[in-house]
């Protein structure tokens, strides 16, 4: 006799990860990468501009 739930979809892929996690991880990675780029990029642009303005005021 077959198990009654044998034909049901379990919500997991072949790797064993839940289907919702498979879709969520790329989204979280994209958001994390964008925030990191802003975190690194803003000081890289703003700091030299601020130093340049300070140097102009001194001389």
C-alpha cells in the first residue's frame, strides 16, 4: 500500500533546501551587495571632496 503523501510536493528541491529559501537568498544577496557598495563607495567619493574643500579654505 502506497503512502498517502507520496504524491504530494514537499516544497523542497533536489538539494533539500526549502523552495522559499531558494527564492529569498538571491534577493538577500543582491540587497546586501548593494548596501555594501554604498557603504564602501560613498566615503571613497566624499572623503576626497571634503579634503579638497578643506585645502581650498586654508590657502
